[in-house]
C-alpha cells in the first residue's frame, strides 16, 4: 500500500476501522535519560498553520503541557506559561489507569486474584455493610465501579468504614465512587507486602522509565510526574503492557479485560479506563445512560485515563497515537470529556487539503464510484473482483457495511447531503478509497 494511502487510512478512516500497526513499528525512548525521537507533523500531512488554532484552544483552557506521540515518536510537544518539560503535575483520576495496571501485575505474579473478596485483604468490617453484603464485594467490583456502596453519602472520597455504606448488591449498580477505588491501594499493599510506591518503582518505573510518586492528598493517593512520564505511560499501554519488546504487564487476558467493556451497566468503562465508541455511557454522579459515544470526535477505538481538571491519557491503537494533556480546565468535572473531545475535533482538522486530495487520487484507478456527486443512488464497481464495502461519514463513523460483493454494488441511500468516504477491501487484502459527495 502506498504511503499516501496509509496516511489516508490512518487520518480519515482510522476513527472507526481497527488498523493496528505491528507492535514492532513502535519506537521506545531509552529507559534512562531524556532522549526521545521526534517526527515532523508534515510527515502526517498536517499543516503547521493549522496547529495555531489547536494551541489557542489549549491555552484558553489553562493547559500546561500537551504531547502527541505517533508510533512512539513525539510529533507535538508544547508547554504553556512557566510550565516546562521538567515541571511536576498531578494526574488526578488519570492515575486510575496506572493503578489498574499495577493490580494486573500483582495478579500475574500470583499475589491476588481480582475475583478475591476485598475483605480478604482489608479485613472484615472495612465498611458498615452487613457481613453478607460486604462479602459480595470483590477486587473486580472495585476496578469496575460496581461495589454497590453509596457514592452519595457524605464525602465520596472518604475511605473510613463509616463513609462506606450499602446501597445495592455488588455488581448491580455502576457509580463513579472514588473511595472503593482508593482502597485498591491498600489491597495491593496487603497482597504484595510492599507499599504502593515501592511496588510501582520495582515493577513499572525500572522497566519503562515512568518516573513519579503517589502522594497522599486528603483521602486520595494522587500520582505526580513530569509530562513525558505520562507520555511514557500512554506508550506502554499502546504496546499492550510491554516496553520495547519486554513484557511488564504480560497477563494478556487481564489487559484485554482492562481496556474493553467490563460490565453491562456502563459499556464505556473497563477496569478504571474509559472507552470510546460504545453505544452508550454513564458519567460520574448521574444514574443516567447517555446514548452514543463518549467523545464523538475522537477515534472510536480510543481508550482514555481521564482526571479532574483535564488530565488526559488518550491511547488510540488503530492510529498508533498517544495524546497527553496536563493542566486546569473550566469544566471542573471528575471526568471532563468536553475539552478532550474538542481537542480531537481540532486534530481531525489538521490535515492539509492538498495532501488529502493527492492521497485520494494517488491510486485505485480500477475502482469506479458513480455518479459522483450522487443523489439517492450510486454504484461501486471493482472490475472482476470480489470485495467488502464500507461507507463512513465525514466524522469517521461507519454508516454501512456490505460483505462479499462481486464486481458491482448498487446502493440507495437516505443520508444527508455532504462529503462521505468509501473503503473497499479487495480479495487480495488491498484497501481502496474514494471520496463521494451526496447531494
């Protein structure tokens, strides 16, 4: 496949189609030191003059650090005000993704099973629930926010037994409740015999170069680091728990459970990770199911660690991208998704029009789409070839799929007027692309 088509597939169709690159293509910075390879944004077809609008958005929303990695290399790195690459900042709830990873490592080492009762590690009476209610709660429930403990009682961060009261049977109610999550730190320490920071340093920092510390802030243990350590974390997750080919979180079953829907109550939640592209989602503090994707402008396969005031770790396997944002945010929500989505809206607008046009016309002369522009009906012709067909809207959402066509496909449609994108996969496994306008 030509470089132009790979660019087109990554930047336009990667929002919905899983086109994960081989892990061998990832670059990893050295574990020790500040050396890190970079990649010019122009190699991705991005126009430098379009970056200014995105940086303005970031600055207007009190951003301190922004990093974007492609294939592990730094494409964008920008700091605002007096903040620098050496400045320390908190991860807030984005640190939940790191905690989930540590629990996975502890399980692979045999220290615990996520199906163990939480009381096996915290002792009986860690809540005010009746014993039979408390003994329903497992580590898995803590990871999935389904403990059933009342998140509306007093301080939701409070980890004292008097703050942890029964509301529903474990596994029957999803609520973004910080206290049961925070107590995973005590579970981890009891299971491994090491405190949280020591276990992190020995099992993750030494292997990946992710430097930082969990520090007590009220009832919470909050992770603090420099921006590039957050970027290293995103790269480690992009590599599915390995670093430069060396396994760190090697329990693939756990990793896959962590970054996929973990329960039926909130389809957009894994093990302390947020998941994009699902049919519905819930948000903190609300017992309401919202239809649609968590962040409509972001890639559909994106997984995200999200923290208060806009601490973001976005990982996009289909595009080999990692996005990092540190700072404050006007939303002030526990999970500030609006700004995150706006950033992706700007990223989607970075492509130069000339590069896009060259990509669309660079090959595929044997693929015919007509009429174009189309009204109500159009046809796709791939001479004497079988093919699979996809149609995407301008936001990258898949609208239609047909498997096993041969030679020709005729379609009637009722989609609104606008620009759409066609992808065809032929019998040889080659992907072909066309842009079509519906009138």
